[in-house]
């Protein structure tokens, strides 16, 4: 039995119907994607978003990864008659930093704020998607201009932005204020992407990636994963009726994440190797069997993760923070959020670019090593860290992320596993909770504040990428010593003394 793009097909060899994705596109798809291109981040070659009759393109012919470029257009109802002569490019750029027109920024803010003001109620009596209720598709003109009938949404996004700083933490949040005290920051927010439907930020990218699979007529999708990507892929594939295939490094995936993939019905293959081995293998499998690849190598998946940046800005009333701090593994989020900030600046949605600090685990720190050399060469390592979600030694989005760090005057830092687990304990005890990789954010913030890189009074947003329940063992006190007490008040009184 061979898996190919038409699903599980018995009695067919792997060479038959290779890459048999949709060979013709409907007129609405052609029109919607006519302003979208793929741009090689290494050699600047340009490709169309879809090459009809050809397999999906994930890499340039030179081997470089691809970035999506789109000429943004405001919805027609927001373009005033007197503005019709203005070139569309005034309404959005994807190139170098160059602030757009203030009037365009006001119009874009109006679009997104009006959509966010609609009641976030998913309809049960209609087939029509409520795209404005999604924290990704609310920004659809900036994410992926796909016809609505192809969109696959839970909905996702709309995650909490918690004020946890010493000064900006409100009454009734004394526990949260302990996070700000630990970090040494007066104005500090935590954006908890673990509140997405499958429990991690991956849902932001997967809704865009599975939507693109739908556009292309794929019947099967695949990924390599340290756990979160596979859980998200399996969930969205099941919703869309697609076969899911996931490759996991054996023994290096937290039980909660593996359970999700299995529960959602994905075909799960555990390989004898690490994530980087799994990534190499899934590329080969997708190329040979015509399965649609949904790792962050897929440029359309990364576009969905930009919504984290747009949503943070909207939650802050379009006042950009001084810093954005996040864990760094495969570097998809660093690339995507940095790109979102660049585009928001070019659209005049914000007046300045936040600086970005990408935090790696010391045992999985190839990006940090390259940064310390001024990015003179690309490094890779044999990754080893308790933070399994960022246990990656050769990140796919290296070049994209390097560009982000360079253009925003950002930095890359590393933290030890001990620092990660100490920070996780603070976040957990505050009642927010996160998986270990997320805690690299707080550990990194604390370190950068202590070094004087981040000032005590600067406004900082940190990203938590995954839910506490993704890993219910690492860094969590495990029950108990087996002792029991009698069911009497005196017995309870004695153990509480």
C-alpha cells in the first residue's frame, strides 16, 4: 500500500500518480492567488504561488527556502472613491523596511478592529465560516488570499495576553505579578499560544497550511515533528477529511503530544533518529509519494504564524512593544512574527519595529552560535535539552530568522535547562502554566534584564508557545510519596501544620 496525494491507495507503486495534486485550478483560485509569489531567501529567484501541473514547491532550485510575497489589497468596501487612484502598493509592502502611508494604516486598523468587535460565536445553523472569529483569518488579506470555501478553521487564535509586570499587573493578579518580579520588569505581558485549539501556536500555521492543501486538492498531508506540529496537523487534517502522516523522533516526544496525534487518527511513524533526521525523511517521502508537506519549510504555513504578531499588536491597541521575546527552535515563529512586524510597519499599522530576542536552549543552540559569529557561517548541533519542542539542531528557517534579527536590531540568547525549569516553575505557580520550551522565554527575559540589554521600564511581550498539559512530567512535581492519611479532620490538621 502506498500513500500518495489521493490518499491511501492499495495496489499502486510509489512511482504511480506521483505528486498528483490538482492539475487545474478554478478561476476564483487563480484570481485570488494572482498577486502572490514565492521568493527565494538565498538567491532572490521568484516563482508563482502555484505552478499548475507541477508538484508543490517548498524550495528554490538553488536549495534555499522560500518566502511568500503578496501585494496586499484593502477590502473594496474600505477604499474610498478619492483613494482609488492610489497604487495598491501603498496598502502593503513585503520588501525592505519603508513606512507606508498613515491613511493606509488607519484603514487597515479599521478593518481589523471592526472584525474583532463582532461576537466571537461560531455558527451552528449555517455552513458559512465566521472567519472574523479566527485570530488568523481576521487578518486574511495579510495571511493568505484563499477563497473562503477552501478555508479550514477551528477557529484558532484569540489567545490571552496576560499583564504580568510589576506595575501593569492589575488587582487580583498577585500571583501573576510574581512573574514580573522574577523577570525584573515593570511592564511585561505574556502571550499564551498554548490556548489554541490543539494547545500550541502551531494551529496558527496549520490552518493556513491545510487550507492551501485544500486549494491544491491534496488528500494526504505529512510533517516531521517534536510533537506540537504533529498534534496540530492531525487535528486539522481530521477536520478537513485528509489522511495525516507524521514522523516523530522515537523517545523524544512528550506523551501528551503523541497521544493527540494518535487520538486524531494520524498514521504515526517513530524513527530511530532526531528531529533533523525526521525532517530529511519527510521531505523525501513527500517528494516521492506526492503528499503535501506541512512543516515550516512550507512557506504558506509560516504565513499563518504571522497572525501571532498581528494579534499582539491589535491587543496592544496598535502600540508596538519595545521587545518581543520568544523560544527559538526551528525558527518558524521568529521568522513569521518578525515578518508580521515588518509588514505592520510598512502598512503604517505601527510607528516602530519592536526588537526581537530569540531564546535557545543551551543544548540546542545553533542559531545562537551563528549569531555570536555575526552570522558568518551557519551552525548545526546534535540537540539535547529537556525542552523537547525546541530540541532542533539544524533549523529550517535559519535564513528567514537571520534576516529578522538583523533588520530589527534583535539578539539571540541561550539559557540552560536549569534556567528553563526554574522559569517554568514560576509560570506554573502563577496559575498560567506552560510546557518547558515556553519557559525559555521567561528565562531569557530574566537573563537579558540582568545583563542590562532589556531595561526595567521597557515594555516587553513574551510568547508562551505550548500548554502545560503538553508535557505533564518535565519540571512538574510528580505525585507523591504514596502516603495516605485517615479521613479525619485531625489527620488533615497534622499534615498542614
